[in-house]
């Protein structure tokens, strides 16, 4: 369901393009260059996971969870700390999540850290792909395959990091708990169960989500920014319906469902929800302004200091990659109406998809739409079960640890907290009172982002870099001073 990361940072890459960096081909990395046993084991796990078609309707998620449970037990984790948690979804599908506890010595006195990712993928049709989506293919310095980025990357990285820590005899000062959900791309029911029915297994001071955040490379392959996702907008979809008695089209009535709905949509088109700024978007605009530069950069800087600056908000209104950072947005996405070419329409319905600023309720947005529509006969129906989630406070200990991890692989990259215009399992963890930070260890170019799409890929270097990123981050947060 959610799409990931890249939208708000398109500008940064564009800015670099404008500045005219050479588009030199980066030197091609090959997995054959990475010969350490922990690197090879990580690649094996990644390859096995990509080979499983864990899309909705394919019934492969329980097998993926069982496979990883075996990997952890063979890697030295006691059975009582490895939990496969089956779940039957509302749609009747058998899925599963996996929880693995890495026991610490408790010396920090702190609650555990939750580390999250998801086992499922958006489906891919093999006939549409140039290479098989369900086999890891290495070519031209990239790993191709469904889930190479979203999110078997995160699963393989966290799994490999736990196994490596175990081999090294690392004893954290607090428990580290892995939680891999099984239906993030569809219902997110496993995430809800992880922090609901299974809360005793997953309770934590905060969570690091390996399914969001991460670094962006410019067209020349040099690092631009690293985003830490601290909040997500709420996803809600409404159906707006106007009904009418209808009749014969040779005898038109003065009221008409299609015309009325058109009027409603035109009013909605010109309505702008109020501009809002929170810690995450302020930090994002402050840090992005000098990099983006120009008129858009100036508007970002002004909005960061004064959310009431209507001129600045007006500039960003015309920027698709930025407007969602400034306010709640609602947009018409689908339309249907009428039943025969020679009949007056008895109903007309528009689908309106909203991305709601954290702190604003779904009900509030629905009543704004009703008011803006200015049509008392309009019926509004909320689709599904939208989930509202709070923002997570910007935590300096987390930012410092992530900064150390980033410095290890891409020194000098600025860290930017940000709010995602999409949703991940993180909304459920935040809603359950576990502050959640999206900190995927992957750097890539915007031009290489094909999550949910065809020919999903990640750079080979990005995979091996992330293996060095996670241990630094986790040792900072859960290691003794001497080991961090
Ligand atoms: Zn994902």
C-alpha cells in the first residue's frame, strides 16, 4: 500500500542536476568484492528471501517467517527467543510475523529497542519484468528483484546484524527486539497484532524502522542527504456521492447528480487546508532550504520560521514533492456516475484520497469536505479503517547514533528528520505509544527508486554499506561506551 521515501527529496537531486555535476557512471561494484563470511551470509539470506513470492494471495509469508526462524536458531538464538506468530487476515489469508529477542545484560536499565521491517512485498508480474522478480539478479552493480529495497533489504540487514553480533559475542546493555511484520503492503494487521496481542514480546522504549528513511545520492553518486523519518501522514479515502431521482434524458431536470458532483469537486479543488508546521517538517525545511535553493528553497526557509507565511506556502502549493509537507491534502482520484447514455444519472460518485497532517483527525477532515462541498445532499463515506498516528519526538540519542552510522559509510552527509507523506507499519507502532524512527541504512539515487514498480533494484555497494551501518547505530544505543 504505502509508497516510500523519495518524493520529498526529488528537489535535492534536481538541484544538483541544475548545478551541472557530471553524470559520470559510478565504478561498478560486484558482490564478488565482498568476501567476508558475514557479508556472504547476508547475501544468502537476501537471495533466499527475494526467492519467496511473499505478496498478498501467494501464501508465502509463513514460509519466509519459518525460514528466518531456522536461521536465527542455527545462528545461536535460543528457541524461546524466536517467535513465529501466525495470523489469519480479515481477507482470510494466512500470514505470519517473526519476533526475535537479543538478550542484553540489562546494565543500562533501559527498555528494549524494537527493530522493524516487513516480510511481504507488493506483487510483481514476472511477464512484465526484464528479469525474474523472484530471483536475486546481480547486474551492472545492482541487485534486482522484488523486495530488493522494500523491504527484504531491511529484513536481511537486521537479520545479518543480529547473527554477526551473536558471532562476535556482543552483549547489549538492553534487549534488542526484531519484529518483522507479514502484511505491511496490504492490511497491516500483523503490525497491529505485534503491538497489541503480542505487546509483551515487542514492548520497547522506541523503534527503529528499516522500512523508511535513508540516504539519497546525487546523479554523480555523491551523498546529498540522509532522512530520518519521525512521522507519517494519515491515509484516508472518502467516497463522495450525489444521488438523484433520475429520469429520461429527453426530459432533463434542473438538478443533476453529475453536475452537482462536478460542482462539489470544483469547490474541493480550490480549497486549501491550513498550513501546519511541526518539529519534523520544520527541521526538514530548514535543512533542505539551502540545498534546494532558488525560489522554492527560499519559501522553505520562510515557512520553517513562520508557518503563517501565505506567500511561501503558495510557492510550495505548486510543488508536488513538497506540498504534502505543508498541510493536509485531499485529491480526487476516481470517478463514476450514471447508468445509461439516455438516462438522467441517479448517482455520481468521486473517490477522494486524503493525506492528513499528524494531529488532525479523520473526522475533522471529513467535516471540512462536507462544509466545502456546500451541497447538503452530498453523502460522504469513509473507506476502510484509517489510522491516525502521532509524530515521534526528535530524539537526540537516536539522531546521534544514526549520524554515527551514516558517518561510517557516507561521511559528511547531513541528517534531516522528516515527515513522510505516506504510511508504513510505523503508524501502528507510534499509535501504540512506541516512538518510531525510519532509518533504513540504504543510500541510492532517486533515479534508481522502483519500489512497488518494475525492476526494483538497489546498488550493490548500498547493500554492503548498510551491513556496516547497523552495527554502529546499535552499539551506540545499546553498547557499553568502550564498544561503541
Ligand atoms: Zn515497505
